[in-house]
């Protein structure tokens, strides 16, 4: 049995209706009863809907939020957090004002926006949080910003990405809950889902070769590349499908159940100091 399965949320276990299907929860329950651990790995913050899903996946486990910038337990205890440098956030705010793009700034406990728009409100509703309207220059100066995110129509993200300061980790993602919308995640350099999965595996004293990860978006690629057992959804981005050959049915067909069943059957020889 694979001891740890890392699950991306949107497009992997969260479908177009914003929910996790019961077939997924049934498979998770069976695997947990057999001793398997699950960790969410998402760009979403450690509050709102993602916190509820993480609690259901494993209330006593650490999970990965904010595209790797925060590793935390569902009860709020933080294992690791990596903040953006203040100067970089100020530059992102200036760039966003220049191109009039929706910019979200995330701290460990809040989401801030400069103004509420139809798009920003739809996204806040999707992730189950209330966005706080505030001057983002003030947020950059006074709050520990751990992730920034541009939200925009698909097809224009490359022009906006070009405005990002150098030295940051920039990755794109989508969600079936907001079709046609692109999310551009921005974290501190060297901070990604891959770095977070590596940190979590080390914390659990597990070799990455004995970890399975399931994803569908471009920003999942680094995570999928570092684990021993990557799996991707049939409705993943074209880039993901071109990179990985272990393809599961789509999110609406409960494809992740297949991955969990495979993880139950695979053998992974654990070191003597395996996870407790």
C-alpha cells in the first residue's frame, strides 16, 4: 500500500458543482481505515472550503495550501509558511493597477482585494471565503502576504504574467467551477507544490518514491514530477497530459477512486522510521 496520497482539489476531487462526490469519500474512508494517509495540495487558502475538505481527508494530517506557501493542519496549526517579500508584493500591486487585472493577496487567515468585481466575488464564493476590500499597498506593508493571485479570462494570462517581478514562482491553474477563467498563482521563489510535498514527505519520514500525487493543472506538474507515483485526470490540461501517461477518468467520473484503488494495491517498502 502507498502510505501517502496527495490530492489536488479543483478538477481532481472537486468538480464543476464545487463538491466532492460521495464515491470519492467512500474510497478515502476505505483507504484511511487500512492505514493510508491523505493530504490536500491546493492553491486555495487554509480556510473556507479547502479547510473543510482537508478536515474530511485527514483531520490529524498536515495539508498543503496556497500553492505550497503554507503547510498546516485543519485546526489552524501551521507546520511551515513562506511569505512573499514586501517589495515584490508592492510591485505586483503596481503591475495589477497598470493592466487593471484582478489581484488577490492572501495571508494565512484572510483574502484581500482592492475592489470587488463580479469575477472576484464569483471566485470568493467558489472557495467559500469573504474577500476583504482594502488598499493593497497597505496590505503589502502591514500583512504577511504568502501568496498573490491574478484572476482573469483564459487567453490573456501570458500578457499579465509578463508583468510579474523576476525571482518568483508563477504557475497557472483552472477550476471546473469557473470555466474559462485562469488563475495565476504567485509565491516566493523556490516555493511550489513540489517543495511543499517534499517537505511534507520528509516530515513524515517517507521517501518521495513511496508517495502518490494526483493532479490536473499546469501548477501540479512540479508536484507530479517529484513523487514516485504520479497520476493525472483525463480532463487535465494538454501540457499535463503530454507529460504523464498514467491517466485516470475525469473528475466527474470519480477518476481519483481509481488512483486510490491502485495505491491500495501497490507495494511500498517503508523504512523502519515510517510515519506514525
